C-alpha cells in the first residue's frame, strides 16, 4: 500500500470494510485545491479531495463526535464500535506508543476495530519518514484502556493549521467540535459543506498560488507551517499515480517522482532560509517543473478522465 497522510491512510482502512474499490476510489478523489477557509482566514487552506471521502456507501457519512471527559469518550467510542464494527479516533501522533521518539504533537487518525477485557484493538496504517529522519511504522495490536485514553487525550493547544486540517480532512469542510475535547468519528447524515468562493480548484492555478506563497515563506523566511500540508498533498498524489498508473500511462511515474521529491526540496529551502541563505528560486523552480508535468498529463486528456469518475 502506498503511504498516505495519517488521516487518509486510516480512513482508507476504514472504508475497505465497506467498499471493495476503496483504495482506487480514494486515489481518484485526489486533487490539489487551495483557498481561504473562513475559520482561519489568515492561512492558506488545502483541500486534497475532489469529493468528500467521508461519504459512505449507505448514503451516510463520517462526522466528528466529542466528549469532555474520559468516561463519556469511552462510552461514545464503544457505542460506535458496537454499532458499526470499527471507529476512527482522533489521537495525538506524539503520544502513540509506536510513534518515534520526538514526534511532534499533531492530530492523527487511528482505527479501533475490537474491544475485549479492558483492551482495544487498534490499527495504524500510516507509514512515513518524517522530518529529522524519524520513521513512523504501521501498527496493529491491543492496547489497554489507559493507553487508549492517553493516545486520544486532546492535543492542546491545537495550532491554527491543525484546526484547518481537521476541518478539511475529507476534502470538503465539516464541522469540528471545540478544542480540548476527546474526538472520534461516527456515522451521521451528510454534513460536508461546499467549498466557498475564493477556492482555486484548477490544478495549474493552484500550483501557481502555492509557488507564490511558498517562495515568500519557506523560500525567504524559513516559515515551514505549510510544509506538512504540501507533504500531505505529495503523499496523496504519489498514491494516486501508483494506484491509477494503469489508467494514466507512463507520465504518471514522472509525476509521482516529482511529487515525491517536492517536500525534500522545500525542507532544504526552509533550512537554508533559516541559515540566512534564502532560496525562493529553488521553490518556484520545483513547483514550475511539477506544474509542467501535471499540465502534460491533462493535455493528454488522461488526468481529466480519471478525475471525472466521481463516486
């Protein structure tokens, strides 16, 4: 399985129980859109999916649920597990027992698919080499009540960019409960909002906006708050091209390689800028090359054909 972001990797694991084409369905949803979300208007927001990937075959969807205390959280998670056979919980990536030492606090989906004798069976399909050489390995096993509660204790404070990632984790905005709550996902009626005006969904235009923003931040000041969002976009596109390569043709391999290299290039530019050696041109060049590759795919009518296959 191609690595995805910690949200989408475990969402895909949840969806595999419900649809045989889950991986390709997620791959076809992948796109890059950037814009402004009214909840954090000062930040560049990212939408990684062309349709809400929290949609379920039943016509329902996954939505956030919350509890203020441990007892209510356990009760709510257990109820969803009993009703559906699995539940996604929002954990802190720094407090997972299998996380590498030094991982930063960040929201992280984990799949819970069993409970017995005061223990929970949890699955984390996320796998990635993070900044600083930290390797996050997948995990599947049993954890006791206390360990689960420690994992899902609220991430505080939640940074603005992390709040945006929770809200836009499924591509379209969904309501997110207030911070300092235990969070999990439960089946509900469709709750996704439409992207508001100001969002740029054309891939070429989105890459142009991204190049402008990143050259002024990562490339000049070393401000890397958007790097995790770009990294997630890269992971999603690598997954897309790996899963749909048989449909997209040989250019897909070139596109996957360019997306795979982008976060490393941006990390180098950020580190260099913080050392007093701005490299804005490195950022713009990398994104211009990626834009050219994506344009080549679309000019062949290949990329657009795959994108047209909505649920």
